[in-house]
């Protein structure tokens, strides 16, 4: 199957070249700063008493740094026994406010290395925060973690610095003094380098991945990223079949395809299902896009087209649930799976049938329309249900209300669905006040959730149908490179392009209109594309800075359709969630 939205876009040759970041920094060209700290303890109130560091490049020491640091509280006796650092030794030493900037300057632009790095970096982070120094953002390498991945227990019993120094034949014996321990760590680092050289580890990035338990098999699959451009767009992990076709396993978007695809083969990707997906993949296909909107829409269409096994949103991509106001003498609300051309009013889509039923309850409470499912006769009355006896149904079944009276009631329901949510809002507020007064918070929360479900569905359907009524919308958004142009027809993205700086966007827009895809008028309230695509397009059109170039029809929402409840549940109610906060629904944006 071809891409649902194939496109060809000019991409500069420089954008296709791998950057130095993507190639990685060779170990022989990286400068490492091996650091060790001595402290007054390990708790949150402990302080640094000594900093020692060795800067090394290509196996050669290029500088050393050592200073005692005067703490603000006495050094505990046990620490003095362990390190040999006394209060007298630090009495004349510089304070942390003087020592830290000197170390930061010494370590600038290096890869920071430490044995049990979280301990040392934790103290350095707290020191930077306390003294208002920005964290340098070092790449950090932990020799202890790396040793655990490289060495087996038969070689060395544990990964303490002293044990590793002996194992690698270091001439330095660690003694709990910062500079001595840093020098010993240098020897350990070089010993570890020798061990991983024949395992395909040649860059700093490879070394980090190795220390984070990235398997050699996963690292080896980085070849799948070869040739992936450094450009925005959509990527697809595929498994090639014997007949030459592709089984699409996963679809995603990125502003930099090459960087994102490479990240799947590093330690930054920790999802178990994605790890399984990477192992099954045999190739990566990409589609370069000219805007974030085009990328998001293309991703959505690909997910709908292929239903990839490893995309969460592809589980049931075509399954939708709608709430329908039936067309019959005594109409009722019905939960259906599709919109049909039958003259009925539809609200949705909802995430599932239960959500649609919950939304219907808000309409039942507000208008008292019938909930029974049989088709009622206009001539012969039938036995009323329990809801009618409780006064919660208008009871058309026993002709308590006749056809004309019920029609007027249904007209109010239609007006609510089409124009104004006010009557439902008012009814929900009245019931919420009563329930809260009676301290029936669980029921009140149910009323609120039902109302929110209906309001979100109405807003969704009106946003979609507002665009679906527009035969064509041409809009542009400025970017650093020029303008991003989009042609939208009946709510579906029909074409996208970008202009270079200095190029006339109006001329480009006319050309884009001429080449845009033809979209037939949809069946309202559906749009020319999927509801999710219409929402993506609406979100983009409503962004600040988007300019409308051409609009064929009115594009607007009913003024009263997005009303909110005036009554909020008490904050002491553990399930209230803060009253009328907007809930997010649907799938996450790409």
C-alpha cells in the first residue's frame, strides 16, 4: 500500500548529511574529566571537603585539579579516620563558593567521569543549585556501571575502585583522597576502554549505551538509520516480507528523523514493547514533510491504513461510537457505531459505548426524554416504566405526553445539540447543588463527569462539522525558513508546502490550490477526513500567527456550545479532581 499522503518536497543536500552528533565522538578525540569528591557524609546535609580531578585525552593526562574545601560544619570523626582530612586542614581552605567555579572552569567542555557517578554528580548538582550556577549539562560516564557490564564475577569479586585498580594493574592505590582516587579511576577507565574496543565500542555514545545495558544486538541495528535524513517527517519501522512487501510495525513523527530513529537503538528507549519492535524490524522507511501538521496528519493516516501492532492508537483505529437522536414519532437516544444519511442528529465520537451512555444521561436528566428502546405506537398506549412513575421520564409510552408535546421536547434537545448547551448546564448545576448539600459527593462526581463527557463530544463534533462545511480553506503560518502553506478541503488536509524566505507565499498558495487533492463533500457531521485529522487541522488553524488566505464558507462554532458548570465539587472530596477542570481525551498528539 502506498503512503496515504505521498509528497515530494525540496530538501537541501546539507540536511541529508549526518551531523557530528549523529556520528558520535570517537574515544580518542574526547576529553574526559575524571573527578572524585570527599565529603562529610552521604546525607542531604553533607558537604564537600575535597575536590580532585584529572583531565585526560587520547590516553594522556593534560591537567590535574585539587583543592580542599572548607565546610560550614565540623567534619565528623569517623570521616576524618576514613579520609585523613581534619578540621585544621580545611580551616584555611577556600569555601565552596570559591572552589566550585574553579572546578567548573577546569571541567568545561569535557565528558565527566566518576566511580559511582550519581554520588559525585549529586553533590555537584546541589552545589551548583545552592550557588546559582547553571548545571553544565556534562555527558556523565560511570566507571562502576561500565565495569558491571564488562567484567564477570570470576574476574573480579566486586566493582569497588580499589578492586578494579588492582585488577587493571594500576600503580595508584586508592586512599579516600580525592586526587589519588581520581588518578586511580583514570587507570580503571583506560582498562575498561581496552576491554570494549573489540566489541564495536568506539565512541562516547557507544560507551554510554554499553554502560546502560543496551544489548550488542540492539546497537548493531543502528544500521537501519543509515540514510535517514535530518529533516522533519514520518518514520515507519517495517519487517520486510518474502514477497517484497512491508509489514508496518510502528509509525512515528519527529522534527529530526535521523536523530529520532537512532534513539531507538540507545539506552534512552526503555519501553519493553518498543524493544521487541526494534528486534523484529528489518528496515526503516521515511516520508519527509514540510510542516508539523502534515507530519501529524500523515502519521494518523498511516496508523489508520496499516494498524501497526506496536502503536497504541492502532488497536481499533476505525472503531467509533456516536450518540444518535433517532427519527421516529417518539425519538430516543441510541448508541451507534456509524453516522448514516438518515436525517438524525449525531453527537460524538466517543471513546467507547459507556462514555456515550454517560453523556446521554445528562440529556435524560435535563429533558426527561424516554430511555426505553421499543418503538412506541402513536395510537395505543403501553405500560409506563419505573422512571415514569418516579417523575424522571415524560412518559410518552402511556400518552401522558402526546406526539406534538413530545416533538416540542425533542426540538429543545435538538436545539441543545446544535446550538446551546445551556438547558443541560442549568439542570446539571441544580442537581449538583442538591447533591453537594446532601453530601452525596460520589453521585455529584458522576453528574459532573457525565456532563463533561457530553460537552467535550459536542465541542468535538461542532469543530469537525464547522470545517466540514468549508469547501476550501487556504492558510499559512510563518516559520524561520519562510511560510508553511496548507490547503484544507472539507476538513481534510489536501495539500501542504513551504516557501523559502523571500518567496511570495500568495503565488505559492495559488499553485498549491491547483495541485491539491480533490475531496468530495462529506456526510455531516463527518468531515472529509477522520475526526482525529479534523481535530489536528482545527488545532493548527487556531494557533497564534496562522493567517487565512482564502475561506470559501463561514467557519464558526455556536456561541453556547462550550458552556461549563458553575458548581464545583468541594476540594475535600478526594475524587473531585478540582471541579470543572477541562479533561483531555483521545490519543496523545504526535
